[in-house]
C-alpha cells in the first residue's frame, strides 16, 4: 500500500513516521530557564550523528499554538543542555515530566527527582540517570514546525557499575520509543552478528 503524505493530515503523517522509524532513543533533556528553573522534558526525535567531534541531534516541535517549547527556548538562550538516558526504572518519572508544566515550575519536583552538578556545563544532570551527556550547542536549524539542535558532547557521565575495561559499557539497557502516542520497548534482548568483509564474500 502506498501512503502519500500530501493526502493526509500532519497528525496522521507523524503517526506513520513514528511507528516506522523504531526504536528511537529518548533524550531526557535538562535545561535552565532564565530564572534558573531546571526544565526536564523527553524527546524521541534524537540520535548520535557524529563521533569526531561528538555530535548529537535533537528535534523539538512547537507547542500547539506555534510557540517554542521551554527546552527549545532554554537551549537557544543558554547554549547548553544535558541529555539524560532513560532506563526502565525511570519510565514513570519520564512520563510525568512530559506533561505541559508552566515555565516557572520544574518537572523534577513533581517527578520526585534530584539534580546533580555537571562538570563542563552549568545545566545539571539527573542524579538517578545511569548515563548523561553534557552538551554545548553547536547550531540550530529550522525544519518547518520543528527546530533541529546539534549539540557537541563535552562530558560523559556513566554509572560506575556499567563501565568495564577499555571503556566498554556493560548491561546498559535504556528504553526506546516505538509508535505514538505511548508505546515503548526494552533493549535488554540482544544478539550479535559478526561483521563480514568483502574479501570473505568472494
């Protein structure tokens, strides 16, 4: 079946896209408002896009009225943010933080979370997150109703129990986002497939 986006609503097109491009990692972003309020919000249009330098990308949509979300405002104003990765034990807290809180109220209190100091940026990370990426804003790109933020990772936080020899990360199982509006997946069920070289195929 062919589905022509030009014949469907934006909501329908979002539903199709977000149900096909799966699973998506979740950027649980901490940012700072103008008065110092810590904002916390999850975004699943997120991924790593470069390793030299270390770049990540987050796409943030507007509110229903067309105004920018708090996270987008804060990143553009401060030029820094932290991406916290979401494990299953934090799913309920993440879901609470997705609600439309007013800018002067922090989602951390409602989600019963604590902040911890970052090292390279002023924005705090989440204390309970097993992994966090401190980021400085590299560039901003308008994409229709979305804004694309490219951030450079300037510091990693990884819980001690996850680290093995030579920076190998063991048993880290963040959840992933599947289809809209509220379907998620676990990443604990894994398998390995050795890489094949061209010479072995001949």
